[in-house]
């Protein structure tokens, strides 16, 4: 599905709800935001859900993933963010490390840290609209305390 409504109308809606609950729990556990009253000067970004099915090597669905992303396209340089940066390993560095691993007959492993980007504190004051369907939130917005997907500064926060 490409929208929340499509996910809720699909035959897999219960799996998508579970995936969204897991994502919201990760944000809650991480302290990603604080619900605050909207002021006249508040310029919140929107947000949306991005859905994906994770499959095994045989193509079977092993996990439903829902990621909450901010619509960072509304962010203005010098107001909402001051720099963007995404740390990426240089390919030559990776080749050197793998050459040493092979030469010394080491065993390699790969790992992935779930919600790794969500651990960075934001330096800037950034606001996001409250999610569709959350009750009793009129005139409220999320003040983002941690970087979330979709923000310009997510990888550099």
C-alpha cells in the first residue's frame, strides 16, 4: 500500500496495524517527540506512513514494516536545519577491510540496527503534524526531540 487508507482497506490490515504499532512503540521508547500546543509561529511538517514487506530468500513475507516519515520537503535551510550530512563508508576503505579479513581468515558478520537513525537528538526546534486518527489533539503538534525519517538532518543529527 502507498497510503494509510489503502493499508487499512487491504486484506492485510491487521498486519499493517501491528507494524504501525511497533513503529509507534519504537518512537515512544526512544522519546522521539513531545505533544505540545500549536502556537502562531509553529510551522509543522506533515507526516505519512511508508509500508514495506520484508521477504526471505524464497520470496515469502517474513515481516510487515511500517515507517513513520516526516515530510521534510517543507523544511527551510537556516530555520529548520543548518546542515545535512549522511555518513557513508568509502568503497576503497571497505575493500581494504575485506582484504585484511580474507588475508587473516577472519569470519565476517553483518548486522542491522533497527531504528538506528532514531537515536540522534535534534539541535533545531522542529515540529510535525499529529498523526491522522489520534484523538483529542486539536491545536496540538509534535515537537520532535529526536531525528526521524524524512527530516533533512536525519543522518547528521
